[in-house]
C-alpha cells in the first residue's frame, strides 16, 4: 500500500459544495444605482471586449473567482447570477480518508483499489424521503475498471446491500445515489463502503489526491443527479434547504512512471 494522509491541501470548489455551479461564492453587489465605467459597459461591443480583456488580465495575475467577481462588481456593476448558498457541513457522518492499495500489475500497468467508508454517528432523526449520495474523486486522471457499493443499517433490520450501478463513473472517480429506507432506530444507509478499482491513466506521474463525500438530504429534499470532476463532485440538489455535505480528509497516492 502506498498511502500518506495529512497535510495535502486539496481545494474543494463549489463543484463539491453546491449543485454543480463550479464557481466561488458571489461577490457583494455594488451600491444601489451603480454605474459601470464607460469603457466596461457590456451593452456595447467595445465594452464587452474591454470586459473580457479585464478578466484576462486579472486571471493572468492569479486572481481567483472571488477576486474577479469583486473587481467586476466594483467597476462594471456585475454580480454573478449562477451561484447558490454553500451547503452546510455535518459532523454526524464519520468519513475517514480513503484507503488505497496496489492490487497487481496488468499489461505493465499497476492496478489499484480505493476504498471509501462512512458511518453515521447517530441515526438521523428527520425522515429521509429523497436520495442520498456518496462519491470518491481524484484530482488527476485515472482509468476506472469497476466500482462496487455496499451499504447497510446497524441492526438486522437492514442487511448489507451490494450494488454496481453507479450514477457516475469517469476519469476522475465515481458516485452512487441511494434511496434510503428508515425506521425509528436505523436506516439502510447508516454505514457503507465503496470500492473503485482503477489503473492510472497513460502518462500520469507524480502524486494523485483522492477524497470521498457523503451528501445527505432529509424531508422532501433529494439529489437527482451527480457528476464527478477533478475539483470534486457536483450534486443536483432539488432544494437549498434540508441538506448537508460531509467530506473526508485526503489521501495522497504516489504514482510512478
């Protein structure tokens, strides 16, 4: 096994914390009656061209989404429209850093398995009518071979279920949607594991970072879609209410060529 856990700093963008917008939180709107600089008025071709030039310049100097949004709000009265509130975190779900093992070598390429696990600390109280989701993702490209999900309750009421029908599997990981069953003392998503068997992509060298997530919904909120990106999973939340997101620590895998 080649695994180091700890100080790897993986930036999880809003691809992991919102419904898939992939952008940072919106900048504060300009004051009422804000008037854009004449040269940056996007209502004209020249203004739109100048606007793009400004963004290009900001990006070239290392500005992130928030810095760009702040500048556009101040100088062009623009406020990002495709964002939503951050998803709250939760400490009710324990997520360890994924375990990654080398299985064997196939045609000269190493084959690995990443195992991600979750465990509810207490049985969730509110009813869960909608889908829950789990995802495992890498910040670099891999070649997935197969994926398996096991989940169960903590009592005999909900024995272990095995599935392979991932909602998403691609070069950055995999994710599953789960429609939970629940009684007064247990749920069939109280604990579980996913296994993603993969090979490293051609010409992939150096460290890969892998993390996992559990997206929780309750009452009428659900998740109707799931995508996995290098920056993290994007969940299609049906509401901005009654939802929470748990993220694991990272695991770094040393990939040698």
